[in-house]
């Protein structure tokens, strides 16, 4: 699953009402797991690329993608906590 697909499903989830969000709490858990897996993959890629050349454009782009995934993951976990508190 690509980062754009994850972002689309993530945004679609947060555009729903609270009632629908409660029904889709499992979907949010799946999104969080996917984000965590993608983040771990990126971390490994960054490490291997940094060994080759720390200042390459590919390393820079991987770092930017890692940062974006981290922000999305943080937002998803915060939303999951809000949903769990409302339940």
C-alpha cells in the first residue's frame, strides 16, 4: 500500500462524523499498523542509504517521507485515543 493510499484512507476516516468514526475504529487500528510498518521499512531504507551517502537526494527524500509518516502516525494515535475516551 502506497503512502498516497494510506493518506487518502486516513483523510477519509477523519472526514466522517463521530458516530461513523466509532464504527470504523477497527479501520483506524489497521491504518496505524500500516503506518508503523511503513515507518519501520523507511527507517531501514534510510539507514542503508545513509551508509552509502548521507547527503544524497534519495536519503533526503526518504527522511522527508519518514517525517510525514511520523506526523500521520502521531495524529492517528491521538485520534484513536479520542475515540477510545468517547467510547
